[in-house]
C-alpha cells in the first residue's frame, strides 16, 4: 500500500494545489515533505510488491526514488521563495506535483509498459512549466521538447512491444514483468530482444539527452525556469536512465552483454565529445548547464556500458548528478531573479554575480567545482570510478579520451562561470535581498555534494552496490 | 475474418499515402482520423471472441483517435485562421515515392523477422510502414500541425504492432498509453495554437531563435 501512496499522495496534492494562487507553495512543500517521509520509511522496511508484481521496489528503483524525492523537496522549498517574486500560472504547483507522481511511478514500475506510461507522464507534466513565460523563445523551446521527446518515447513504446514479442506466449510467464523477464531471460527470442534494446536505448536516450539525440536540451534548459531546469537535469534524467538500465538488465541476463555494451560506450563518448565542443565559448549559462548535463548523462551510460565497477560508478554518478545539477540550476536561478536575465546570457554585459548576490554567488562557485568533478565533491569519486573501470577493463583509450574530454569541459565551464561571477556589480535592475527560502535549498545540496565526496554513508553504499550487482556490475 | 483484417490494414496504408500526397491540411487530419477509426475496428476483427478488453480498447481508440483529437485539431486550424495548404519541404510526388519505398522496406523486414504466432505478416508490414511514414511526415513537413499528424501516424503504426500481442499487454496499460497520447496531442495542440498567435504561422521552420 505504501507504494501506491507514493503515487497517490502527489497526485492528490496536484489536484488540491490547482488554482490556489500564492498558496500553491504550501501545498507543494507539504506534499513534498510527506513524500520524502514515506520514501525514508522504505529504507527501513522494504515493502512487498503490489498489483501482481507490477509495482515493486528494488535497490536501483529505491536509489532513483530517493534521489527524485530529495531533489523535489529541495526544489519545493525553493519554489516558496520563487512564487513570492515571480508570477506563476494557476497550475504551477500542480504540474510539479504531477511530475513527482509520475517519476515515482517510473521508479517503482516493474512492468515495462507501465514504466513507459510513467515516463511519458513525466515528459508531459513538465511541458507546461517550460512554457511558463509564454513568449516566443519559450514557445520554441517547448515545441522542440514536446516533438523530440514524444517521438523518442514513441520509439521506446515500439521497443517495449518488441520486448513483449520476444517473450512469446509462455503461459507461466507474466508479460513484461521485470522479474519474469530476468528469470526466464534464456527463453527470450534474441532477434526481438536486440531490436527491443536498440529501440528502447534510442527512445529513452532521447529523453535522457544523449548526443546526437540531445538537440532539444539546450533550448529547453535555456528557457525553462531554473527550478524546472534543475528538476529536469537531476530528476527527469534519472528516470530516463532507469528505463535504459532496465532493458540493459534484461539483456545482460539473457547473455547479450557483448551486444549491449558497445552502443552504450559509443553514446557515452559521443555525448562527452559533443558537450566538450559546445561548452567552450558558450555565452548563455543555462545552455552551458544543458551541455554539462549532456556530459553527465554520457558518463552515466558510459559507466553502464563498461560493466564491472563502472556500473557502480554510474549509479553513484546518478546520485551526484541530481545533487549538483539541482544546486547549480537553483543558484543560477537566484542570479537571474536578482540581477535579471542579462547576467546569464552574455558575459560581456553581465558579470559581478558575486557582488550582486553574494550567498548565491558563493554557492554557484562551489557548484562550479562540484560539477567539474573536483575533489572533495562527490562527482570526483564517481568520475574517477568510471575512468578506473575503463582502465581496468583493458580500454586505456576510452579512459584517456574520457579524461581529455573532461579536462576540456572543465576549462570551458570554468572560464564562462568565472567570467560571470567576478567583475563589478551590475548597475541595472533593482537590488534585492536573497531570501532564506532561495538559498537554503542550494546550500543543503552543497553539504550533500561534499558529504558524498568525503564519505558515502554505509546504507547508501550498500544500496548502490546491490543496484550495481543487479545490473551486472560489481561493487568496488 | 482474415480477409476483412487484410482489407482494413490495406486501407490504413492507403490513408497513410493520402496524407503524404494531399495538398490540404484538413484532408491530412481527416485521413489520420479515418486511420484511427480503422485501427479501432481492427481488434474486433482480429479477435472475434469479443471480450470487455477488445470492446473497451476499440471504443477508446475510436473515441480518442477518430473523434476527439481530429475535432480538436480542426478546431485549432479554424480558430487560428491558418493557411490551409501543406507547403511541404519535399514535394508530393517525392513523398509518395518515399512512402512506397517505406512499404517495401517494411515488407522486407517483416518477412525476415520471426513474426510470432498466427498473425499475418501484413500486420507487421503495415505497422512498420506507418512508423516510417510518420517519421517521414515529421521530417519533411514544416508546419507544426502536420508534425502532430506525423506523430499520430507514428503512434498508429505502433498501435498496429501492439495488436500482435494484444493478449499479453493488459487493458490497464493500453488505456494508459491511449491517455498519454491523448494528453500529449492535446498539449501539442495548445502549443500549436500559441505558435500561430505569436508567429502568424503554423510553420515550425520559423522557430529558429534558439541556436548556438
């Protein structure tokens, strides 16, 4: 029942929050808090599967669910400050909560078609939020997002049907239920399974934003409100990665490890290369963050494709990515709120964020180091684990290429962000105090990012290790 | 019953060609509506022992794909007083030739694939051909509204493939899929409406402000 509550609570919250004006944020925060508490209880008492095994929670699902829930709670507290400053539509909190409900469904689905329904739901729930400003640029962004994501996700549906065809008509097997797919993996028809993997990888890869399927990402992240961008870069990507991880899990169980690994590695390296090419010389900070997101989802699938300890690195990176992306988007959002959008679009007219919004500026500076994988932040560990897996797996050129591309991205991100942070305070725009609501969330995420880099709590480490083992990898 | 199913599938393909070849927007929407209606009849013909499952699926599909969504899209055209021509990037004849090529490829793939059970190869051929034609419309037609039509064609093709495993995919999931398509097209329709108001055109090729 607890599993159903995790979907129903945000769904009811979404219905209740509709049209409440500024009181929307109250609904948003309280629903997010209840959701977070429910998720916390799952860590102590593993729940039984419900609905004939359609909804269940395995280690990987719990990782994604926890990541989304924590990130959502932080974003919800931030939204309290945001709603006080910006005019938002009637459905602002409702759409956010609908996203939470759908993301929870994705994390808990052990029926792959139900997973698809949730995945499409997350896509649709965020679309109206991208369109918040209702001007030409956001219109263009939401259109590209909708068309590309919808087509991608349609191909994933075709892949899901292929998978059900691969299963055949064995009466003892529940169709498309993950446990049965894995335990009876040897009976899957290999041709259909391969076709299913390709379509699901391309489909959910579009949603994840892997290069060359990433073209919607810079536009969407660039135009969406910062808190929505953070939720997309941290939460939506985790859900999409889960989709790819599920089909990889099935394919590995069926003995197709050799078939699935090369495409994952190629997508990963290509994403890193595209990110490196577009990060250097980028003039809009939100687009910069979008390309940084392309980099990090590339690392996720790269680790998955490398196998072994790389899978552990990948799952750890999922956690780090959510924390750091939330931090960066919210800190950038504060700069935009106080200084105006000029700061984020052109460094020549901008700059001076550290003077204008000192607290958020420091948070942004810390986020800069976190996102580029500097110690002592958590991303250093996960990136290091993935590179080490490439080296240990006998692929020194993969390790070398990854390191070189990461270095280029480090320079690109650093150069742009430092240009934005330092310099004289901008004269334009009303000077405003940074409200506690707006800085508490990102500050908490900084603490999280450092904690993950210094010592991963042992329950989390065990959970990550179990998730990695289920995906055919190993713990370090 | 087998003959009837084949006839329906052939009609689905023909209406796909109509979308590729017509010059008028409303014809495209009507054609995709007819396609939706034919798809709604297919489960009834393929599974003659009608159950609640097949009846519900047929009713839901016809309601959403043949009635509500097309009516909504036609409303969007009328309200936004858009020019009624298709204005393609790739000419009509070339589009039709590409469509024939799509059917040939789909047929070749379908005969090679180990199609399960008693289902005719034509089902898989139609499905894959529809998917390719839908992608073709998405790629070669600049108007935002036609991209919605292309997306619907793509979904129709996937739906046909879903019929090969109707017994395996549960009712709840199918309704979920239908609901997602419905909401998706609905949101797209609203965006199309706004695009027209902002840009005085439904041409997504004018959406070029965002670039690196």
